[in-house]
C-alpha cells in the first residue's frame, strides 16, 4: 500500500509500526542516503488539543539530551503541513517483545539485556529523566546483541517544573507500572527500576508475577500483592527481584548502578560491560564463567541443599512448568507457527509427486487437522493425527507442511508429558516425549523436556539408591555385618552412599560408628588375651580407615604392652644368668659373659631394677675385698685392677675410690699417670661424656665443647700413647659404643626421642660401622612422626573444644568452627574424635535455637538454623530442628494472635496501627482495603486513609486471640472504578 505522507528530505517507503500516538515508517534520508525510522504523530491527536503534540515534541527533546549506545538517537524533529514527525535510527533487530515470542530465554542473555537497559536508564536518570513506560515492546535491538531503549513519549523530567499530565492522572502500561505510578504519586528513578524488575521477572519465567484480566485487578496486585517467588532453579536471583519489586520506593535499589553491582556480585554470565559513568563500573567479572545450574534451559539443576523428595510437585519446580506456563508456552508456540508457516512451504524440499499423491497428502493433512480439533492426537489406532502424519512422511519425508503439522502435534505430546510430570509419572512422560520425537526429531521443546526428565529420573534414581543403601546398611548393622568380608555389610553400603552424596551425614556417622565398634572389639579381644584376633581386627580397620587414630592408639597400647611383657621375660633371663655368673666368679670378665654386663643390660631395659642395682653392689663389694687384700700384701697392680673392676659396677663407690687412690699413690710416676688416666676415662664414660662434641648429662644430651681431657674416647687414646699395650684402654674404647647405645635406649624410654636420635647421629662419626645405630634412628623417626601427628591432632581438638566452649552460638562462631573442622578433617579424614566434635557442635546449635525459643524469640532461632544449614546442607538433625521450630512458631503465633479484617467503602489503605503502649506496629506489604492483618491480642488504634490521600478515619479495635475481628468505615468518596477512570487508566494492549 503506497505511503501518502510526504516529508521534505525523506522518502517514506513503508509503514513498519504503529502505536497509540504515532505511526512509524521506514524512510530514506535523501541527503545522506541512509535508512532511518520516521515517527509521525497521528493527525487525529493534534486536532483540538495541543497535549499530544506537546508530548510528542517533549519526547524529541528528551532524546536529544541523551547519548548512550542503548538509547535510540534522534536525528531530526519538525512539522510539515500539520504533520508532526521525528526522525530516529532505524533499528533492524525487532523488539524484545518479538524475541519473547520465540520461547523462554537463556538466563545469561536475559541478564545481559537487562544490564544494558539498566545502564541506559542510568544515563537518563543522571539527566533527571524518568522513562515511566518501560516494557518489552519499547526495547528494540540494533543487532543480535545490543538492546536499545525507545519511546520516551511519557518520560518525565524531574527538574522541568511542570508535568504533561494533570494532577492525579496515571498513564502507562498497567502490567509494568510501579505502585506509585498507579496511585498517581511522585515518581523518580526507582519507578523505572520497579518496571525493569517486572520485565526481568517475565523474561526469566515467561510470565508476570501477577495474574489479572482487568486493569483495576492488576492495579491492586501492583500495589498490594507480593510477587510470586522465582522457580527454585533461579533462587540465586530472588534477592534481586525482591529489591526491584519492593512496594515501597525506599526498599528498592536506589539506582540502576546498585542493581548492576548486585548482578556483578552474583556473576551469572561471563560477559563484562562498562558504564559511561565515573569509575567505569564493571558488570560481571569475566573470570567468573556462567554456572550451568542457572540456565533456564537446564531446569533440572538444583543446589545440593534442596530436599531429596521427588514428588510431582518437586518435578514441577525442577522443570519450571506450571499450568499458567503451559498456556503461555502453547500461545507462544502457536504464534511462532503462525509466523513461520509460510517459510515451511517456501523452504520445503521439492518432491516429484503425482497429482494423485498430492491429493492423498492433502487429504491426510485435512484428516490430521480434523483429528487435532477433536483431540484424537494418537488414539484410536489408525484414526488419529499421529497416524496421518506417519503416512504423509512415508510418502514424502521432510515435507514442509507435514513438518509444521508434526511440530503442532509435538506440542500435544509435550503437554501430555508435562501432565504426567505433574502426576509424578516420569517414565510415562518420557514415553510421550519419545513418541513425539519419532515424528518431530528436532523439536526443541521435546528435546529440552526429554533432557530434563532424563536428569530428573537419574536424580530420583540417585535418591532411591541412597535410601536403599541406607536401609541395607541399617539392616547390616542390626545383623552385625559391619565390614568385609561379611556379605551385604554396612561399611560398603555407607561407602556407596558417599559416592552418591559425599555430604550424607548418616553415612559419615555410620562409618564413624563402625570404626569405633571394630576398635572396641579389638580392645576387648586383647584384654581377653586374644592377641591374634585383636591384631587381625586392627589390620582390618587400617585397611578400611587408613590413618585411623583410634586404631593407631590401640596399636600403640598393644605394642607397648608387648614390649613391657617381652622386657620382663628378658629381664628374668638376664637376672638368672647373672646369678649363675656370680656363682662362677664371672664378675666383669670375660667380655660378653659376665655378671656386670648382665646387670647393666637389665638396667638398660629397666633403670630402676632393684635386683640389678643390688647385684652390682655385690660385685663392687667382692672386688673391694680383693683390692684390700692385695693392698695389704703390697701387690699394687692387683689392688688397682680389683678397684678398677669394682668401680665398673659402682663408679662412685667411696671405699673402692679410697683404695684406688691409696694404691695409685704408691705407684711409680708412669704407672701412676696411666692409672690416673684410666680412672678419669672411666669416670667420663660413666658421666655420659663418651666422645668429642657430645655429652649426656643428667639425662639431657647436647653438643658441648669438650677437649681431649673432657671425653672418655680421647682419654683412652691418650693412655694408648703412653702404654700401647694397655689392655684396659683397649677394653674401655671397645665399651663406648655399647654405652652410647644403652644411653640412647634409655632416652627413648624416657620419651626424649629427639635427644636420643641426636646422640646416635653424633656417635656415627667416631663409630661409623655401628649399623644398630641406624636401625634405632629409623625406629625413632617413626615414633617422632607418630608423636607429631598426635600433637597436631591434640592441637586441632583443643581448638575445636575451645570453640565448643564459646557462647552464644552465632554465624561467626559457626564459620570459625567450620574452618577449623574442615582443616582437621583434611588432616585426619577418618578420625572419630573430630567427627564427634562436629556432632557436639551441631547439638550446641540446636540447643542455642531452643534457648531463643524458650523466651519466645523465634526469629533468631530460625535465622541460626538457616545459617547452619547453609554451612552443613542436608544435615538431618538441623533440618528436623528447623521443621519443628517452624511448626512451634506457627502454633505460638496462632495461640497469641487474632485476625483483624478492615474494610473501607469504597476504597482506602491502612496507614498506621498503634498498640496500647502507643507503639507503631509494622504494617504488612499490602495495606489497601479490604485487608486482613494478624496481630497479637490487644487494643489498637487504626488509621485508614482514602484514595485522595487526604480524608482519614481513625478507629479503636480489640483483637481477640484466635478470633477474627471485622471493622468497616465509610470514607464517603468516589467508587474505585470511578477513581481509576478519573485517574486516566486505560489499557495498552497486553503488555
């Protein structure tokens, strides 16, 4: 149809749009040769009224002030022959409303679009311009990715000093209007944020948060009704929606940048944007990729904290399908088909069909349409729409009209599948989907729901497997089949549960109980003398629970008990041998077979052995007699030998020392020097000064500066220089390694492991061939490692115990305890003591919540449990406590509260409620009458305001517990319908 309008400088080619105020034409700007969009005000609107002309020109002025890539730029504005026109950029990408018709959008794309629109709005808000008519049809696209904000026809300039509408008049699109717009109150940038929130909600879910067929009903919803929550798979965006759709302006985001910054923290996409305001505020960190669980096309994903109960209602939540969504989806589907049916015919492959075949296909498709009308989609056999399509495809596979028909029928399969999902029949739903895909294998709706059903079936199977395994484990525990090799044992069942759900508290607790029970049985067997059985159980525990501290502790106890028992046997044998050697006068010789060595070996094992100490004193006494007898006969060498041998048994024996000193004084100079050195060497060796650079003094070895005269080894060597054939010096040197080893073993028994190791390592320098030193060092390393592990565990347990002792339990304490607990469980994954601390802490949380409840303070109790469940999701004890607490709170509120029903004729809103103490009571989100308010029993003063925001009525009411009190007031004003008509309400289509 030719365009009859003429505008100088522009060639109008065709009309491409029409709105309430104007028509839009595609035109060529002649001087530049570019395509532009020309918006022409309807001539009928300018006749007899300047309001629309003024509003139209106002839009051009507003756009002229704004420069942003997501705001449509204006090129020209003017009049010609009573034609008022505006020239703008020609946007080729269609509207957001058009895109919505193609189906539910990806969450990432939704966020990108709304973020860019928000930045465009922010630019307008900085210029004190409020759009006031934000909706999908006013968002166009320059290309596939860039949304552009259009239609500033009713935008308001806050600092202009005047408004385009009369006082109290309301204009805009009802479905996207803010409460303050509806009530004709002052608007600011927060009104646009509310409208953007409604648009975001619809883009995410396919529907608006309120459902109404009439303007007045929609208005009441916008003013009073809280929006429906988002589906569970979009729960992370719920705080965003809550802030955007708050009824009160002060409860919303205060700027679009606040909204963008919140989105940035959530980071749902991997895109990054920059605003044109200061600091180049970034939206979405590019390092944080999109999370698949927030894709609308993957509705089966869910956080682990969701309940594991797969009812039909739960599946509805997962798939994000409600009855209303079905209607919307079908409607959108039909629109898409209507638009694309011509394309099917145009793009369909050509077939060499005879006229008879064409008529047969046409009749089959006619019969298909008839069966679709009568709802005979796939029954009865041979007389249904599906069978007609199969016959068509047999004749002409891929035939365009048949493909279109297949997609229509696929939607019925999809609908029936959703109905089966609603009934909890996932397998039946999947069967319908598979049947539909046989006819329409590329149908996106069916492919999408099939993936979702398959995931839901898999998840349901996972939950069923967990329940089955837990039941098997419970039966196995009752039958005492705890662990392999018992068949159907509890251990393997619990391990399988953890493979399916690594946070399952029942399985974790069950494994801890099995470990504790097995170790307890091992201890009982050991105490009963069944050592082989006890050790076998401990070996089993170590294989099932690697690094088990319980098993390691019992193993250490058993090893120590066996060591003590073995030592006692060895001591008894050594003492018997020593008695035999005493009888045979083998007191200190020959080497390796004398009483002194036997007694020293006993003391090396048990330093306080009274038998060994008494035995060494007997040896010393025997040699004292020999030394005195030799001294009386002036046989000085014999006296000295006897005294020296006696001092080997008791180094500080005073009488032997006196005899030794007397005999030495009677020797010649050389002999006296040798004897003096022998006595010094023996004293040094007995004092623990074995070799240069190291000494054992009073049980504590350490590196010290000792010279030749300060250690036994060097003194013995100096004697060999004076008397190369001195056998006593040779024997003394040969005895030092034994004395070092005995000292090291004594330090080991005393728990001085590091000192014992240091002594042996130092001794390897003068005695490198002592392999027994290296063997003992390896044993010491193992003991040191065990001690260090025990000390670390004890430190972790002390930290956990310290946190357990803190009060009260709050979110900060929960975070700190979980941090220490996670570190402990990482180091000691199978440590029962750590798990027990967690159980005790969870008990403390529930106890703390009960303390709040005991004084009827439910809010902090519920907040505490909710926070704890975020940290320990799925914990059954916490969930049970939360459920019980909510029930208890509801009962308590019901027991002390009554309901107050307030009505005002024709319409009003509650603006204030005060109790007997003259304290203001918090009002509900919806305050417009009629309204029902739950209040604690008592007397209240209620103030109701009329729709004119001037007339008020005050009344006193008594609220009685567990009863409903009804109060009415006549505000004597116009009817609600009259109010809406006077305020200028009129519907703008379905947007």
